[in-house]
C-alpha cells in the first residue's frame, strides 16, 4: 500500500496509535466521515492535520474539516429566512 506510506511517511503503528513525526495519532471518528483530510494507514484511518480527532470534535465542530466548511458555505449562499421575507414582499 504505497499510498498509505505517502500519507504518513515514516509512521509506525504502536499499541496506543500511530506514531508520526513524534506525535501519537488516534483514529478518526464518525464525524470525520467525508473530510478530505482522512488518510488510511495500515488497518485504520487518521487525520492528516490533527492527531486526536475525538478531542477536536469534543469542543465543537472541527475547524480543520473540509466537509463542514462545505456545508457552511452552502448554507450561507441560501438564507431561507431572507428568501422567505423577499418572497413575502414580492421582491426579487
Ligand atoms: S480535519 Fe477534523 S474532521 Fe477532518 S479528519 Fe481531521 S479531525 Fe476529522
């Protein structure tokens, strides 16, 4: 699996998690599903930006996530409240 090696070059698997660049990485959690920063390494998946995804999500939405930013942008483009006010006024 050469792709895995490229994602975390020099990484090694330990009993506590993946050791990479002197940091211990924990596997991603279900909330990371869809994020472009998820990478495979051996039999698990890790975040390429943050060693402890569960801790990151425990204080709110992960600010590194690519899938949450995409959702926020989509919401910003269409504000249903403003759209309904415009429609009620008969405006554009
Ligand atoms: S950037 Fe955040 S959401 Fe994406 S994989 Fe890492 S911890 Fe998970």
